[in-house]
């Protein structure tokens, strides 16, 4: 009988201690993986474009993998946003007569043939030659920054071992 009373008493003592622990509030800074308050709205560090203004002798960085869209090597401040009435990229890069030709250092890279409307549904036809597209950009390729991003001094958010 004493053993049973002792067991019940011990169980009662443990449940009281557990109940007292559960009632204690958890500090928001202890929630999640980050050791900051979950209600904070952090401001990311300012990012600066790595390039100079267009045409100022910028260096084109390696895109990272073989099929990656090339990075924009110049500052895009004042050139964004791209709208249906304004695409500042076209002023320099819309050069259908230079598609497929070697680009000299410091010259703008022409928009590739794959971005022009030549066939059904605005897609380039297989084997289309630069002269066949007559400079009409495909609607799905009009907003350059959907795929191309400016080079910046942004640090990676997480470690990445992805490579070519």
C-alpha cells in the first residue's frame, strides 16, 4: 500500500511540475532556426550592381552552368521596370542583323535568334536565320529580367555546391 501511495504521489508531483513548465511562455527569440524574434522584419543588406553603366567596359561573369541565361554585366538603375511600352534593353541589344556574328569587346550582345518571333505561336522555327525574324521580339521573351539578372555584390544566402 505504501508503495502505491508513493507511486501516485510521485506521479502527481511530476504532473504538477510538467504543468508548471507548460504554462511558462516561450520567448519568441527561441522559436525556429534563427535566433532572432519571429516577429521581427529583417532588412536585407543593400545590394549594389557590380557593373558600371552600359557601354562602360563591363566584364561579363560566368553564368554558372552551361544553359544558364547570361548575367547582365552593367548597372540597370533607371532601366527598370520593363513594361509593354518601355524596354530600355532593346535600345542597345535589338540588333537582328548582328545575330550569330562575333561580338567585339565593349559592344552590346545582340538578342539571340531564339528570342525572336518567326513561326507559329511566336516560337522561332527550327533553323531560322537572323534575317528571317526581321527584329520582332517574341512576347514571351520581352521582359528580359525574367531570365537575366544583373551582376551584384550579393552574398549567397546559403552554401551551394551546384556546378557545371
